[in-house]
C-alpha cells in the first residue's frame, strides 16, 4: 500500500465512529488555541460540589466517545460548522490538584486565559459547575480580549441558581459549584442586569418568598414560568435582556427532565424539567448574538443508562453550541 492509497482509505473511514483516535466530533486535535476559532475543551473536574457523586470528571471522555458518530452538518443553519470555522479539540485542562477545588479553579482560569489571548471561543464539557466561574474570569471583564474589556451577559440553564452569598464555602470549597454565579458578578466579569437564569425548579432547603427575585440582579425564569411563557416569548425576553452584549452560555444538565438526562448530579425528580428539544429551539433563537463561548456540566457517566442517553444529549447540546458560534464566526468572516 503506497502513501496515496493509505490516505484514500483513511478518508473513506472518517465517517465511521468506531474508527480512528477519538476526539470531540472527530475534529482535529491541536492543543494550540491560536490555530482555531473555536476550541473544544475537556474540563475533568469533580471537587467543586462535594454534596453529590464525584464522577463528573469522567463526563468529557464519555462525550468524546459518543460524539464520533454524530453527523457534522447543521440542517437549520445550512452549514457544516467545521467548514465555516476552524474548530479543534484542545484536549484536557491539566488539574494536578484534582481533589482540591480552590487550586483547580486557578488552573482552569489559567488554561482559558490562553484561549482568550488567542481570541479563541471555547465550548467546554465539564466537570461540575465550579468550572464556569474561572472560565468567565478568564474570558470576560476588563482584561478580556473576547469581550473587548467588557463584562459579559450570561444565559444560565439550571435547576438551581448557584448564586450563594449567604455561606462562605460549600463543604470546604470557596469557589464552588454553588458560588460561581455570585462571585463572577462581584468581581466584575458578569453583568447580571443583562443576564438570564432559566429553568430553576424543585424544593429548596428553605422556601423562598419570591422565587423570581434575585438580589444580584439576574432575570429569573423558573421552569414553571417557562412552560407558561413558551419558547418564542422566552427567546424574546432573553434577546431583549442581552441586547448587544457578548454572551456566554452555561448549561447544567439537571435543567433537563430526568427522562432525557438521568445521569446528572443534583437531579430534581418529579418536578417537570425542560425537554432537550426545547433547549435546542432556544439555542436556535439566539442566532446572531455575539456568543463568546459555552459549557455543559454536571453529567455523571457512571449513572447513565445502557443507551448512554445522557452522554448523547450532552453531545447534541454541545453540537448546537458549536454550530451557533460557528455560524456567527462564519458570518463575521464573510463581513
């Protein structure tokens, strides 16, 4: 077999998920963020939420594994994301102090500052929700290139608000999965007056007088209110709120109904959650906004069912994030 035949046979095998070295969506592996427009990042972190199982660090590998079979064209946008933007798998954030959350978040921030300096927009798979705080500190705020020195707006899909200010730590973690939505506001990386928290549900430790009130200034749309508003009105509220701000999307899989994402931390059973198709429609409604990045968090692969439905749902959501950002990058290149 000569080199030409070898390369031809390799090309014929590319569509098949069970062949080749597995990367996110079988895209090129290149750890240099300067070589891509969108960087796909694994953040295998589990020590930011000690109140639930610790296997969230295994989620990126599970998503990589199932993503190889997914089709790469986006029918709604009429694009193949990898053809309109340079998209690479940047590998895993190195976390040598894996069991010490408040050291890990420093490493995560440092890793994503490399992307910000290169102007690379990240789409990440966690990991627990503690990863979002350091990512936002790296790519938004006065020193950030991706936001042009501005704060960012935040679209936060979650069954929980993660905005704790009333306790100093979460089982020892100061910058935890329960604190990030507060400290990124206090430290001037997120503008809550331009941000939305969507999908909250379930019973709290103590009942709240007003579940739509945020002391920090976020617009809250609990799950019950979302079902009353519908997708179209929810999208309108988000777009009006965000306006021309750079936008970051964080998606905690527990916002989804357990029927579609059973392998998550802090699950809210019985309480009706968003369906994945509803989240997809909301993503489609964000087309044209300046989206600087996104993440998907809180999956526990060891709890998934035999069909890997949670991993597949996470993978499909990741693809929607990639396509949404790539569509914007592609339009910018044409402009």
